């Protein structure tokens, strides 16, 4: 028996797949969204250095820089917090160790934590903008 190659019948419903008149059309290349680098986030974190605590839950309001002050990220999903991910660096405020502990691990009401953080962020944004220059955010 003689072997022949596979050929499609002209009236086959799949005959349109066999003849493609020209080269395949490619879609235009899409530009990737630029992901923030470590250096982009570091400038927001560095702005919190040498600042007083803005949360002021466990400590009195002071104008002097507390040595335990670190950047406190928001815990709200509206600010980018999800699962094991931290919120965006733009949503950080300077907070002392005691207030940071209260924000992250205390049994305080969620609404109270959100209210304290949002108030601190409102007070911190103008100061950070002056400290970092006009290009904050």
C-alpha cells in the first residue's frame, strides 16, 4: 500500500485553517509598567529618620526626635496592604517603638487604629513634602 500525505478536502469545515493568505498578524508590543525600585522606596523610609512620633498613642506629643522612631506602614487594604505584603511606602508615618507595637499587635479596635493612622498621615504628608522637596509622591 502506498503512503500519501494528509490532505484536506475542499469542502471540509477545517479547510480555512490550511490556507492562511499571509504572515500572522502580531499585536503591538505593550509597554511594561515601571515597578518601584528599592531606591524609590528608600527615600520615603529615610524621610522618617530623625523625626518625632506622629502616632502618639503610647507616648506624649513631642517635637524631639525619639531614637526608637521607625517608619510605620499602614495596615489598611486601601493603602496596598494585602496578606504578607506591606502597604506602599508612600503610606508610612514616623512612629516610636511603643506606638508601632500598638498599631501592629495590640487588641485595640480596628476603627481606632485606622483613625489614629489616618490622622498621623495627614499631619505627616506636608512635613514629608517639605523634607523631600516638591516631588513627594
